[in-house]
């Protein structure tokens, strides 16, 4: 069963970081809405904070499609150019990873790109139109830099730098760039202004880089900010509709990207909102995921990946649901208890839907149009998923609607929220920790034996089986209201 595009006339309102205001979304071309999302730097696995950004941009993409707009969505893969900090000094993250591991840099990029795409699949995130690689666009980056060099750039021994005073209103996106943003940029000898940034980083004499290209400024590699300007212009054209990224990009990366776009466009303003010279009409940013355990930063050497959650027995869609329970512009605190609660909520939803499936042939009764309109109203208000989820709960539990009517309406919720409730089963949610020593068949066999012992009032045997299962990481759930016989015991810490 598939959902049709919404026929509601409710306008889509999105918060534009550039203006710090909620604005009606008016596509440049209603026949082709164009969205660019900053993708990962593939020197390591994505941590769960990184992945929150793609749950957000997937929700945006789903809502755009559901409301009837054809979509071209680009998520770039940064496989060169991203430095180890926001500074213009230090190693390229890819080169640093290659040196540390002693592996081929191209193989590292391929491995972590595959892992990232698997993360998206596990989270139910729809594939974008394209995953362009930065390394495939270096010649275009060189051409872009040559086009803006005369008016906007200057050369230093270590590369080509962008002079931020050559474009109007630099840092407007960050707003507080002067006092906080510049403090994150290490000084580089010869820079005219603290905020100036590298367009091209020339290799030092004797430097041995695995990724290096010839250029008018000597052998080297592009600056990180250049790739997004080039790939968005090449694949979407300037201006395009929406640019997304994490809130950390709002402070340095995106202001620098905007400055490059302004230089390339000659300062011309385009688009409905007059923001076209920035590259996109609307800039959107998701807020941070806060982890009180301190395991969210890759620089700490220990961080939480989606696979780590799955290894502890959590279904990846429980993490997606956890993300949807918070608005994308709000900070979201991660905790194991919160994730466990999201998994229980997901189980309740799946059990309800499975019950409806068993009665799907009942005579049709009722109309779910009001629920669809409430879903549309919530999502049209800057993707307010925390308001949409209770509407889902209420619709599934509405006995005035026949099961078939509720299942048909569920397709619209699945199309926008991406929880896969139309296909997810209880068996899918019987996830096990990586340390589990029993498989599902062995667990079920012991539960059958335990039920027989309880029927015979052999409580000593029943308790012994329960303790054996608990030692193997399985908690027996006697009298569980959801009807789940057992659940995995999640490791602590």
C-alpha cells in the first residue's frame, strides 16, 4: 500500500537560518525542488549525532515529496579537503586517517562511504538522487577558484585564500561570527583577516600526500568549503531551493560556502526570497545531539555509532523514533533509558498495526481525512514531528475507524515519518545484543518448557529456566501488557 501526495492546501513553513525567521516555502521550480545536504567526511564511521542530521533531512525530503513536489536531493561525500578542525592549519582528515592506519586512502574512503550508506538504509532514510564524491569534482573546483581568484582571493606560500571583505555582509548566517566564530580559526601567517579561509591548500615541499592534484597554485588539494559550492552549482544550479546541515556548519563552513557563492555569482541576488546569491533560498540546520556520557566526539577516540546501538539490542528505527520525538531545531539529549523508551513505543506501534492487519477485511467504516489534515498541519509547521507522532497514536487507536481505513491512513504517516510501520513486524524488533548466547529458536524452546513447568506448578523448574535465560541475556516478561514473552537484557554503560 502506498500513500498519495497530500491534497491539503496547508502551506509548508520552514525556518530559514539565514533570516532567523519561519518562511513559506515557495519553490523556484515547482516541477523540480532542489535540495543539497552536507554529507559525511568518510575518514571514520558516523556517530549517532552525525546521523541525526540525515533523519532530519530525510524527513524534509519525505514531506516535500508527500506534498507533491518532485525532488532532486544531493548528499555529498567528502573524501578529500576536510581539515581536522575548522582551522586553516593541520592535516586533511582523510590523509590523517591514512597515516594513522597505514592504509590506502582510497580504500579508507570506500569503506566508510559504504558504512555510511548502510547506516542510512538501517535508519529507513531514502537514498538521495545522487551521492557525489568530492574527488570526482576537483577539476571543477580548480575552475571555480580560477573564476573568483582575481577579485576575491590572494596567494600565500601554503595556498590560495579567500578575502572575506570582498563580499557583502560576510558571516550573516552565523550572526555572532566575529566573537565566537573567529576564535575557532587558528591564525595562519600572512592572512589578511582572521576569517579568511583556504580555497586551495598547496602541498609543502617534501610533503607526501596520497590525494594530490596539479593546479595554478601548485600541487595540493582543495579547501573543504570549496567542494559544496562547486557540487551544488554543478548538480543543482544556482540558486537552488534548500541547503541543509548540522548547526555546527552554520558558524564557519556555510558562511564560507555562501561567500564563495556570492563571489561566483558576482553578488547578484536571485530567487523569491532575495537570498539567491547565497546559493540557496533557504538554509536549514538541525541542532546538536547531547550525550552526557561524553561519547559523541570522534576526537575523544570513543564515540557511539549506530552499529553500537544495534549491538546492544536496539533496533535502528528506535533511534529514528527517538530523533522524531524532538524537533530538529531543538537540542536532543541521548540516554540509554530514552532509547529504551523509544524502542518500547515502537513495539507498541508495531503490535497495534499487526492487530489491525488481522482485521483488515472488516467492513469499511469512518474517514481518516481529519487525521491526514492534522498530520499535514504538524509537518507543515517547520517539520513538527513531535506533534505528528501523537496524531499517529490517536489515529491507530480510533475504534470509530475500521482497521482497513486506519491502515490506509498509516501509509501517509509512513511516507512522511519513515518508521516502516506498514511492513515492520514483531519478529523484526526481536533484536539481540551482540553478546547474546542463545538464538530465538533456543529461547522459544525454553519458554515452552517453562510454560509447561508453570502449568504443572513446578515453580522451582520454572524459576531455574528463567534464571538460565537471564544469565544468557534474556528477560522473561510474565504478564507483559504488550504480550511480549521476552526481551533482551541490555548491557549497562
